C-alpha cells in the first residue's frame, strides 16, 4: 500500500452520508485535543492532510480519507471537553451510535495521550471496540513529551485502564513508530 496516495473523499454529517462500498473502514477515535489529526497526518506523511486546529472539537462529522484506493480512514469527531453546545454534542453522539451500529467498522485506532491516564470517555470507546470484537490498536501519542523513566509506568497505566494490550507508543511530532502505525493500517486494510 502506498499510504501517501491518499485523499479526502467526503464528510458524513448524517448516516445517509456513510460510505457503504465494501472497502475496509479504519476508525480513528480520540478525545478532543489528543492530536488525532496530527497522527493521521504523520501516518500518511502529508502535512495538513487532516485538518489540525488549535480549537478542540473542530471535527464535527465522520471524515473519510481513501488510502491508495484500498481502505478508508474514518476520522471521528473528538469527544470530551470540546466547547460545543449540548445540542451539537447530542448530534455527535447520535451520529456515532449510528456509525458504530452500521457494521461498517473494520478496525479501530484509539488515540490517547501517553502522558495521562485515559479518561472515562476513552474507556467507553475502548469498551465498545472490545465488546463488538472489533480489532483495536491504542496509539499512545505525545510520547516525545515523556521522560524515559515515565514511559513504562505510563504504558502500564494505559493498558490497565483500557484493558487492551495492543498499545503502540507514538509521536506525531517526531514520527516515532510511524512505520509500525503504517504497517498496522496496511494489515487492517486487507479485505477479509
């Protein structure tokens, strides 16, 4: 897979906009301001590919990016403390419920902050993946902000909190473990 041969396709604001062409859909999920768009940009190695904003909560739809004609990254709205109205938050929740119930999700990449214990919302997202037996990789972003002595205990805390062993330490800033992330994307992009 030539992951740099990637392009934005569409934004789905409602279930009628979900892509249903049979290609694998790889969900990228994470709380607002965790660096989800930066992780996507580093993975495809294209600056400003996915919109990065200093304002949390800018991703308001399911944004689809086609990877070399083989699979989609489905970039989901960030959850957590985004400064949005209650009605918008309810709209997002309904959209996510519809998407996750659609049977379209092939695998998940749950982006968390390597520096902090995962939030209750992160736990809820991890539980959805495990309860539906959807393969999920936890991408512990912002590794560059940790001291070497903090890496092991923080990784153990993430593993214990989310009850997921498949953790990829990552830095969207430095590109640390980019090759491993690209390999996991390619692995899940192969049709069953």
